[in-house]
C-alpha cells in the first residue's frame, strides 16, 4: 500500500476516534482491507489496479447478511486508469457504496462510478459488484468501460490489512444497519440512469 493511501486511512481512523462520545464505553474497531483488481478482458487486460477501504465495525453482529456504508464510516480509495477515486465518487452517494458481510465474512463491495469529462472520447465507468441480490449485489466481480461503450471484465481480490484500530464507541449504539428493498431499488435506479446516459451518448452526432 502506498504512503498516500496509508495516510488517508489513518486520517479516516482518527476521524472515527474523535467522533466517540463516551471514552469508557464499549470499544469497536476500524477494520482495514486492501483489494486488487486484475483486468481479464478489453484494452486494459493484464493490468492490475489497487485500492483499500476501512469501516467502523460497531454495527455488525456477525449474523446473517449485513452491510456498512458511509454512515458507518466506510472510506474507499481506488486508483484506476490514472485517477484516484473515493466513496464520494459513487454514482448513488451517500446511499452507496457499501461493504457487505455474510455471517461475519466479507462478501465484497458494491461500488459504481461514472466519470465523464464532457467528451465522448474521455470517460471511464467501472463497478465492483456481485450477481446475488440476497447479498445486496456485492462481490468480487469488476466491470469497466474506458473511452468505449463496450464493457469488459476483471476480478477483485480482498485481503485484511494491518491489525484493527480500537476506538471508543458511545453507549446506546443501535446495532445493525437495516438494508433491503429500498437500497436495491435505489441501485436499480442508478444502473438505469447509467444505461440512459449510454444510450444518449450513442445517439449523439459525431463531430
């Protein structure tokens, strides 16, 4: 992990620590993950891109399907095609991105970014996702479009980073974040919006 990413993750961890109210109450932890994207098809095939994310685990119970998002302090850094993206670049921010867990085990991210620079010849769209709606469409698949409306693929590998940073949490934490149909509908709207952009751009006259 490069120095910039480590510094950003450290700042995110400190921000969560300073947000604590009761110093003598139950302790949670900031969990850090690295991830690697290996491109398998398209113009970027055989390239590798790296990212990282962390989150406050205080709302997780380790039972069933659960997720953490921006509300739970999810912080993402991802270097892709010469740009650095964060959780705020997500198309449906702040409802997404999310990190999903099944019985305490990481399933993966659900993260969609559409970066257009007002040009048909300079744009990138990518997503980290999964096909299982019961797991909130998070996973280890990668899809991208770079200066082309053809979609290509890659694989995502996650690895737990350095030891967790323990932080004090205020009393009365409400527990698990409730995720369900509303979030899935929101995501469907986001994908529909992206598809509409693609159709409009395909119809745009060439200059």
